[in-house]
C-alpha cells in the first residue's frame, strides 16, 4: 500500500507523516517513509525553481517510491508527484510530456491525503515563506485534483489534533489484522 500526503508547503505534512509512520509501526506494519525530495535537490527550488530542478525532483520522487515499495509492504510519502508537478506548472506552465508521466504515476497511490493550508510557512532554511507563493501552489494542487477527478481524503482543518487518527481510521480496513505493539491510548 502506498499513501501520499499532499498539499502546499508549510502545512504540516512532514510532522503528520512521522506521526502516521509511528502509528503504523505501533500496529506492527512494515512501513517506510519517502521523505520530501525537494530538500535534497542540487538545483534552485521554491520561486527560483527551473524545469530542470523540477524534473530532478519528479524523477527522484518516483525512484525513491519504487525503492521503498520494493522493500516494504507500506510506503508513506511526504509529498507526491501531484505536489511536485504543481511546482513545475508554477515555474513553466503545463508540460505535456510530464503530464503523461504524472497521469501514469498517479494511480500508483492507494490513498492521497490532502493536508489543508492552515498557517503560513515558517523559515527552516529551505522552505519558501512567501504566503502568496504558498497560496499559488495550493491553488495549483486543487486545480490538478479537480482536473483529474481525484478524491483524496481531505483532512478537516478544525480537527488538526485528530488527523493521525482520522487517517488510521481510513486505513484500518486495508491493513492486515495484527495486534498493535503498543495500544493507541498508551495503556
């Protein structure tokens, strides 16, 4: 099973990704996390990105997902090709060759989880902090979701403290029935 958290930058996907990985581990699920690829990109990112940078990010995202899927029963992605492609569209418009690759890769995700934009990004040495840029990427992601007729699990902005539990509730029917290593309530 492959799960991807989607949404613009600075919305808490990485924190949620590690919370969800811990929840899955407590249920004895063999899980690997595909971390955010853009942070490792040797080329400019954010508002200064180029098509070459976004190509590197997309290809690396796909390669890391393939590698993780080959070794683990469950893969949790901190981003997806959908998010990464939206940055390419922002930089250079639609790219027909990449649209085909993007459309080919999207069905490999068993679950897309949309993390809503609740706050402005804070500077961490990599992330862009311009709220306008964050909103533009969010709008592009929403446009791609709508254009492709996708139905991601949309997290409720008013229930941020329950996001991990909400995702687990959605995943439970797809998980092998196992005894949790540690009960969810900590007892």
